[in-house]
C-alpha cells in the first residue's frame, strides 16, 4: 500500500510537471506567433517604404536585376517591371562607366562598402541621364545572396553645378578684365589681355575683338583660343564684310546668340570652330559710341542663360568704357602737350572748349579758368581766380568732400573715372555737371585740371523721357481698362440677347396659365356669394400673387428690353414696406427695419424699385436657411442721395463670386436661373443709381443701393 501511495504521488508530480511544460510550450507558441506577426508587419512596412520611396531601389544577383521599385521603373522609362527584371545592370550603363560598375561589384563581393559615385545611365528610350549610385550592401533575397543598391537622378543638379561653375569662371574673367582696365592704358595690350583673360579662366573656349571706325573699316583686331583659324575672319573684316551675327549686333544693344553656328552660319569663316558650342556677339558701346565687336564661344546649354548674357554684356561694357577712357586719355595727353608748347595757345584752345576748366596747384587757389567755366558757374575769371575765392562753394557739402578726396587721389597718380555732381551757380541755379580730374603741369608745377561738362540738358531730357514713359504707362492702363470694360459689355450684351429669347418664350408660356388661374379666381369670387373667411382670404391671396407673377414676367421682359422708369414722387420707406409685404418671411428669420426719419421724397418708379428691393430681400432670406436676421436701413447720404442697405447674417458669398453676382444667368443655387440680381441692377441703374455688395463667408452679406433724390444724377 505504501508503494502504491508513493506511485500516486510520483504520478501526480509528473502530471504537474507535464502541465507546467505544456503551459511553457503554449507561452512559447504565443510568443512565436506574436513575433511572426511583428515580423510580417515589419516586412510589410519595409516593402511599403521601398515601394513608395522617391529614390530608385533595386536588387540584383550576379548583375542581373531581380527587383526594382516604381521610382526605378520611372527613372529608366519603363512602363512595367517586365521591361527591367532579368536584364543586367550593365544593359543600362553607359559604355564609358562599365568599369565603374564592375569595380563596385568586385568590392561588394569582398565585403567592402564602395563609396557613392556618379555615372551615366541609359534609359529605355536611349536618352542618357546622370545618376548617383549609393547605399549598396549585400542581403538575402528570396533565399539568394543578392546586392541591394539605390540610385538618384542628379542630372538637374549636375547641370546647375556646371552652370554655377561656368558663371564663377566668367565672373573671375570679368574681375581680371576689370583689373586689367585699371592698369593697362595701351589699347592693343588691353584688347589682347581681355581676350586672354576670358579664355584662360576657362569661362569661354575662344574670344575675339574687332575695332571698327565709323565707316565700318577694320581698325584693330585680336583673338584668343582661335590661333591661325582666325586669319580668314581678319581677311573677311579687312574687305569691309561682317558676318550676319555681327551686322545684327551693331544694330542693337543686346547680345546676339547663335546656338548652332555650324548649321546656321555656313558663310561665316569661323563657323567650323564652334562645333558643339554656341556663339555670342555684342557691340562695344559707351556713351552712344560703338567701338567694335566682342565675340565668344560658350557652352550651348548656357549661351541663352539670362545671367550668362548679363555678365557677357557687362564685360563688353567694361571693355568699351576702357576704350573710351584710353581715347579720352589720349585726347587729354594731346591737350597737355599743347599746353606745354604754348600757354597762350592753350588759353585759345580751352576757352573755346565745351568743357569748363579750372587748374589747381597744391597750396594755391584756382590759378587758371577758361571762358566756358565762367559760363557754367556765372562767376567771372577774376572772381574764380581770386585768392579769396573758394572753388568748393560751387558744390553741395556732400559733393565737396567727394571732389576734394578725388583731387587728392588724382595727385597721387590714381585714375579717377568721370563722375557727376550738382553745381550751384552764382545766381543760385542748380546744374548737373560731369567732372573730369586730369593730372597736368602749370608753370613747371604739378597741378590738377578740373573739367566740367554741363549735362543739365541731358538730365532734363532723361527726366522728361521718364515722365513720358510714365505717361505712356498710364495711357496703356487706361486703354487696357477700356478694352476690358468693352469686353465685359460685349459679354453682357450676348447674355442679354440669350435672356431676351428666354424671357420672351417664358412670358408667353406663363401668361396663359396665369390668365386661367386669374379667371378661375374671378369666377369663384362671383360664384360664391358669401364664402367662408378662409376661402375669401385664399382667393384674395391668389389674385394678389397672380398680379405679382404678372409683374415679374413683365419685369423679365423689360430687363431684356429695358423700359424707362415712370417716375413720380414716392416715399422710399413705403416702397420698402410694400416690398417686405410681398415677400414671405420664414418664422426663423427676424426682419429689423430702420427707416430714416424725414427722408425727402424721391423721383422714382415705385413698381420697379419694389421689384428690385423684393429681389434683394428674397436673396437675403435664401442665404439664411438656418434662420437669422435681415436688417433693412434707409438714410439720406447727403442732400442729393438716399441710401438703402439690406444686411443679412447668412452664409456669405465667396470673394471669387462677388464680381459675378450681377451678371445675367450667374447663380450658385441649384434651382436658380441667375436673373434676380441682374434684374435688380438693371432697375437700379435705370434710376441713375448704384448697387454694391459686400460679404464675408460665414458672416453674411450687405447690399447697398444709392438713389438720386432728383431722379437724374451722375453716378
């Protein structure tokens, strides 16, 4: 018995142990199912992420593509995955980059992570795009060892970078040219240096300059990047001939761009030098004088770029300015040589100059002035050359500091470009002058010659031109408004024509049944000797509403064929009350009237105004389907006008619909035909009045009618 008891205890222990193990197994099964669910969810999220990624993600085994997301299909121009799957990634790689892809595959096989790289890919349509390949790693896909890679289209970015780099090179060339301009005073060296700088900075592949005289004869020429191939063009120019682009450039201030000179400029001696590139040519012009032409060869994709052309025009202007300065400097040197030969001869020359001249010697007052200076300033030679005269009083305080500083800088040998200033003459007149500072000698001492050119007429002409331009703009605006108004009037006339046909047909169709209803009501009134009060009231309402309907039909016909109002003196408040009486107001709408006291009677047609007011009231009630308040207010704006406003608390009118409210056939209501407010405007304007609408969505709308008291007023 003792053994049996031990056996039962052992069995019980084993059962408990088995139950515990079963519970543990069930817990593990549950955990495993949960883990499988999370894994499935994670895989689904990962797949969604890949499917919706804007970047190309693809998987390949031994260079054969076995998966590609939608972004990749779009990148390669495929309509479905069957066009891509199974093909080698080398099929979509530009021949120049096959070794790049193969090298990356070898690195991945060794377990190395290759860096991001650019290469050119070939789409299904044969077009070539720039892409960046990145994030390549090994993985297991459908039980196979595979490689996952990502691609990103960088075509636009590389083009932008290329454009930015090119513009930087052009800016660097402009900087170098500007530095050359400030230093180089020899014309031929300046032109050669400018062309070399434009090419050496790699901004342009070639550049050439040709200077021409007024008759078009070649004066000087230079080039860079063309070498002997420029010689045929030189002979061409020496014969007085110009390529077509050069002829166009001389006639306009803007640059002329030839996108494909090889195909469009077969007669040009340089066309064969522009294979794969564009040509740009611009005239060298400063202060209205054309010195010649500047031409460069630029990348085709950048030749028409606005910034590129702006920089090209800027460097041409700088070169022209330098030529102007050299020309001016040469003229001044000749004048200085004449001064050195004979002071008397110098006086004769400068006194007949268009430039006012004054000579400064350090530590002394003005030692010399010419006749033109006296004409510009209003002071005599004796006054200007007096030891007590301060030449700077001719200018404003601000300009005095500038002129003094420029004279000091010129004494040190620094070149000072011409600059403008306001001069105050002896009589107080203000004149615009252009100031030149020139190094010279006076009786063996270093001096500065200040030359003044009166540019007041030019400034005035510019001011008048600006006024004329502004006037022309105003005329254009007025004419544009007239055209818009005429267009709106034409559209409205077309709508009115349609409305006339509609109103005529509708009036004919409605008047017959209305006549029958009116006759039936009359017959019932005659047949019933003593009808019940309710019946009597109903018949009265029936007759009144039939009359109202007939008036509406008549008004519609009148809108299509407007009739002048039959004016008589009326109380506007009575017209408002009559209009409210003929409108059925829902119980959930509260009407508040604020009639103006002691309003003068106005000359108007009460029937037409009553219809107009009824239309506005009905419109306001319909705008408050959930109920609200309609406030009607009348007042005298002044001694000539009365104003009636109808303000509701309805749904409001969107801003884009406000301008269309009074157009015939415009409506936002499902059952409306868009005539109510159009009729209203016609009736109000027929009284020489105005109607305007203001509204806020969700707040309500206000219609304001203004009517002349005397019946005829300008709006």
